[in-house]
C-alpha cells in the first residue's frame, strides 16, 4: 500500500481557507482580539480544520531576536557538559528563555553549521564551547554579533566574552601540592593535545615543577590518550620499570577514572605503591574507594556564571565593548 505523505500547512493556507490576509492570521496568532471578531472566528476554524501548528522560528524571523538560547557543546554524554546544561536550563527557564542544545561532536564543520542556523533564526544568545578549529571564523562572527560568547574553553586569538575555569592555575596548584608532599617525579597523562583545557593544565604542572626546581621528564608525559585500555598499558609499563615515576597525574576526569580503574585491576596499593592525582567533577572521596588527590571542577558554577553573563549581554548589548573573561578557581581535594 502506497504511503501518503501529508504536506504541512502554512500560514498562507490558513489565510486562504479563512478568506483573510496573511497579515491578519499573523496578528491573530499574536493576539486573537487584534482582528475583527468575525475574521477571528474564521481563522480559528481554519486552524482547527487544517491542524495548523505555528512554527516558532518562522514567527520570529521578523523580530529582532527570539527567546531561544543555543548551547553548543562537544559531547552531551560528558558528565561535565550535562551538568553545565542543567545549570543553564534552570537559569534561562527562570528568565523565560528556551534552551536548544547543539552537540557538535568537536567537529568544526558541525560547529559552524549550528552557529549559522542559530544566527539565521535570530537566537537571543549563542553559547559556544568551541572545538578550537574555527578561530578565524569565530573572530569574524563575534565581531559582527553582540549575543555570542564562549564558555569552558579558551580559543587562542579569539576576542570574546568568556567564562571558564582557571585550568593553568589549577594545574600549578595540584603539582605544587604534590611537590609539597615530597614527590619529585611525575608521569602525566593528557587527553587530546588540541584541548585548550588539557594543555593549560599541563602548562601549569610544568610551571610548578620549574618553580620548585623539579624536572618533568618528557618521556613520562603521555599526550592524546583517550582510551581506558591505553591508560592501563601505560600504568602497567611504568610499574614494571623501577626507574619510572610513582606519582601519576591525569589531566581530565575521564582519564582520572581510567587511572583509578587501572590501578584497581592491577591490584596496586594506593597510595602505598603509587600516588594518583588529577581532575574530577565531584568529590573524589565519594567517587573512589582509594585515596586520590584532585582538583575538583564545578560545572554547575560554570553554567550559572555563563548564563548570568549572557543575560547581561542580552540586556546591555555589549557589542564593541572590551571582552570580559571570568576565570573560576578549582578546589583541591585529597
């Protein structure tokens, strides 16, 4: 049996059936009392007969902007971004804005697509945790629009309003704490070397080591590690080497999880045989069954501060003003 595809009706169809102008239907949709009562009844009947559903984006094309806030993020399954979105949704709902989540998969092409679509549809605000591969494009777009900002990730060379955590300072604080505990040799595992957050944390670790006169051996700095099995292999190989460091630092929460799991699988005594340190989204004392030292991120605070800045931007029209960067501190847990 051949499937029948029903074509969605438009405001033009409603106007034609009701025998009124398109502008009359448009006014009715905003306020039914704004047109002649007889015409209002005719439009109402036409809408019911056609099962017409107004397109909120199309309705907003003629407005300066609409009530939609677009949140561009690299991976909604990531616990950090899920919590950031939760904070943003709460704040924007309280201020009568609709949140639209756009998952870019850390893909610069998808990132540009979502930005262009949100600009076309006149989103009230666009929040971007950028993949980092659109620097020139972002510089141009930000210079031309006063309702776009960055969050969580700094993009080098891009002037923008920004809220993120102070990753470099957190890396310095973590390494300095470990050095204060007597550690002098470290193995560092990082994620994607294109991640601005990871690189700033690593830079902070290097700076703390340099200030303390501690050499960070590059043989034990493992970059572009994302797979849990790779973490297990790295840990196993270093444990077999009596000359290798016994203090391990993971530069993001997923790697921290992988490091704890790897130590558990290999039946290592923590902190007897090895010391584990890194970054987490929650209190490590509640996450793991072994003692670890961590800098705790606060995604909810990142979300709230980002949302508050965006609301101020929408209200005050900050285009052309000096870009403001808010760097939030992390808290040390052990």
